[in-house]
C-alpha cells in the first residue's frame, strides 16, 4: 500500500517579519506544490522563472506587476504566470498566504534579480 502524504498549512501568525518563507508541500511528476507566507517586503522582488507557476492567495493581499500591468490579488484570487514572463512582487500585506504550483522546467534554471 502506498503511504498517503498529509499535513496542515501553517497559519498567518507564522509569517516572517521581512521577506517570505516557503515550504515545499509535495512533488508530483516534476510539479512542486509550495506554501508561501509573506511578511513585509524590503523592496520589490523580480522573477524570471524557467517554469510555469500558478499561485492563489489563500489569505491576505498582494500586488504583482506583470507585463507592465499592476495586478491586485486578494483572498481567492489566482494567476497563471507562464515560464519566462518577467514579473515583480511589488507589495504584500504581512501575513499573506499563498499556494503555488510550479510546473516542470521548460529550460534554463530559475533566476531572481
């Protein structure tokens, strides 16, 4: 019998004071499921990832900039970010919780500016 994986996502009271904390929840055929908890951002964070990423805000709020457009996300909102589409995490409400699915890489390694 295959063992079942299970767990519980941490609550927003465990958010870091500065930056973000992420935890891999599971990995399935190259797809990674990750829980992210945001604190205050010292500055916007730029991403250019080699994989498609789908994220949903579980609690809280954030602002992304994607292809020159500001995208406001709040609880229940999700966005699909294709591989190699540069995007910027502009701001987060401290305690914002996300669930992210990272698809298998399409090419070169991830980079963060």
